């Protein structure tokens, strides 16, 4: 299958991103033709006031991907704003997208009510799903790995495809299906959503010392005051981390040791640390081996491939729209 997915460059990635997105990408690239891109235009839809250095953030994001194991020999990695066809298709799709579809989008309504500290009453934010549709159908993606919150966007994408086909009597695009990412959200070390802005995240680029400092400070079962008090793993965040990163045997040891008070929380956290380090240590090694020049080459080579596919598609689209001529392959 051809797969397309994007990520906004808003800062360092953490373990939640790894479990929710990157792990999935790394599996998918083994079997499928994957286009993974930095959605820098999308980042502006909510952060246009923040003067982000998107050029720098985009490079850092790609470095995080490479460190995590996204393989530029298997996948095509590029930066959205380098491929102007995304914007070109976005303009055309905007012409045919009814406002009602965008205004009814539940993600739009949620974000408007949640992001009180930002003014996102902009055309760009309302039409965000149109740009996302362009990203996807420009490459004939058959499937898009996404989280739950993105489902309405994919539904809008499919509706736009059908509308385009109908209006221009030309079946140029594929209706993409969603690949819902299987892992549940990993909470941050304070029990809230894992987020850079809450300061409760373990980053993929953290050193061993940083990981341990963060784990050491994390709350455990509040009923377990002394080591001799039996604990309940089900109410403990560290146990969630064990379930996400430890093997069956360790998880079993945690449950037994915690409920019988035969292990202390520090020991339990050390095991947890070891399991997380199994994921992070190879990332540190890969990260150390990538220099800035290599990143630029990867971006340039991904860009060439993406550009080729995108411009071919836009030729067909422009024929359909401006000449009412349908050239489907
Ligand atoms: N909207 C996605 C997000 O916030 C990012 C994104 C932009 C995307 N374009 C895409 C994801 C195309 C999948 C396909 O996470
Ligand atoms: Fe949590 Fe482990 Fe302590 Fe039990 S032993 S309360 S699971 S940290």
C-alpha cells in the first residue's frame, strides 16, 4: 500500500509520540511505500503568532524520526512547504469544499473551545482539513496512520474526493482508509496527558540521567507510604510504563512484588528505567551517528521523489479542472 502521514514540527518528541505514532511508522515502512512529511504549514495554523523557527524545528523533527528508526532508505521523508503542489491542490480543494463540512468538524469545535490562549479564528485553521486532504490525495495514499482525534479529518478527505470526482467527472483520487494507531495514550509522569508544556514528558533525546531523574520523582500508589505497605499497581503510573515497555516476566514480577510488599518502589522504578532504556539507548546511538549534512541530504532526496509524484498528479488535476479533460492512469 501507499501510505502518507504527517507530523507538525512543534518541538522534541517524547515517549508518547514514539508509542502512538513512530513505532507504527517503523512497522509500516517494512511492508509499504511510505511518505512521511513534516507538516510545517499545518504548524502555522495554530502557532502563527509564536515566531517559531520552523526551518530548525523541521530538521530537529526529522532527526528525531531518524533516531527512532524511521529509515530513509525505505521511506520518503520530506518537508511539506518544499512541495508547492500541496498549496496548489489546497487552493483548488478550497473552491469545492462546503463551509458546513468544516464548521461541523468536531476537532475544529473542540480546539476552538480549548485553545483559549490562542486566537485561532482564522481561515487557515478552519480549512486545516482541506490542506490535510491535499497532503493525502496528492500522493494517492491508500491508507493514513492517525490517532483518534484525526478521524473526522480523514472523513472530510474522503468527502472531498467524492465531491471532486462528481464535479469534474473524473475519478483522479483514491479514497484513503484510516489505520488507527493501536496503542493507548501514555500519560505523563504527573498523571496528566504527556506534553512538553506540562514538563511531564520523557523525551526521545533525554540522557539516562534525565530519564532517571524524571522516573525517580514520579508519584506511585499514594497508599504505599512505607516499603512494608502492599501496593496496588493498577493505580500506579509506573505500572502503566511497565505495561508499555517491559516484558511479560518483568510485569509479573512487578505485580507480585508490589502487592506482596516484597519490592520497593525505587527497585520497581529501576526495572522500569531498564525497559525504557532498551528503547532509548539505540536511539541515542543512531542520533550520534547523524550529522546535519546527512539530514539535509535525506531531505533533498525525499523532496525529489515527493516532487515527482506530486507534480505528475497536479498535471492531471489541472487538466481535469481547467480543460475538463480526464486522464486517469
Ligand atoms: N493533522 C495531523 C496532526 O495534527 C498532521 C497532518 C497533516 C497529517 N497532514 C497530514 C497526518 C496528512 C496524516 C496525513 O497530527
Ligand atoms: Fe508502583 Fe512499582 Fe511502587 Fe507498586 S512497586 S507502587 S507498581 S512503583
